[in-house]
C-alpha cells in the first residue's frame, strides 16, 4: 500500500516540525485558490480566503482524522469560508421559473447549438456558467472542470450525495433552458 505523502507531512507538523506545513501549502494552494475564486469571483477575496483557510487548517491540523484526503478536508474549509463571504454580501440571483425550464427538450437545444461553431458554443456555455449563483457555479466547476466525484463534492460542500446529484441535474436543466432561450433569440434574429 502506498504511503500517503500528505499524512507524512501532517504527522511532522503535529510533531512540531512547522516547516513541514510548507509542503502542504505548496501542494494544495492552487486548487484551494481555484475553489475560492470560483465562488467569490474576486482574486483579492479569494487570496484572503485561502490564506485564512490555511491558517485555520494549520490551527486545527490535529483534528484531521484522515477519514478523507487532506485536500478534501482543506477544500471544505475553503468552500465554507467562501460561501460565508458570499452570504455576507447577500448576492441576489434570479431563478428561472420551473415552467420555462420544463418546456425545453434537450433535443431542441442540441439541434440549435449545433448550428453554432465550437468556439461559439464554448463561449456561450461558459458565459452562462459564470452567471450561476456561487453554490451552483462551484458544483458545476468541481464536477465538470475539477472532475471531483460526487462523494468528494459532498464532503467539500457538506451536501448529501443525493442532494449533489439533484442540484447538478437542476443546474443542467437551468443551463439548458437559458441556452435554449438565447439560441431562440439569436436564430430568430438571423432568420428574420
């Protein structure tokens, strides 16, 4: 069985070798920053959140029980701090009503999106993802871009596995609906 390198450094930190924490910071800082940035969407705030999260992780390193990977434990600290920050700002988002979401088929959307070239498709989808509320944005990015498993996302966010699956499903439907609305407007303008 392979030895968990993170755990070796965690043990060193707990034993008093404070410099061993540098390894953990260097190894996980980019992903931690990525998680924070995707939620708060502001570089300075994300940097601040990550610094605070590393301090908090360091102060509580003895509480890490190795039930999950260190990275998952750390990203949960980052996630919670970033979500708390966005709640304090009380960002408002508008939800699409379920009537609109339920009245577009995936086939219609695929048919219309295939009329765009691949660069236009990517730009459009990324534009829609960027407009998602922080939690939805984070779930999509963790699942699709960071390729985290449902279990890892559940651990990071504190949501149940089934809740993560349901939220991802609803987010996809919401994105499909918004995509269909945009495509309908663009196609109607092209053919008018």
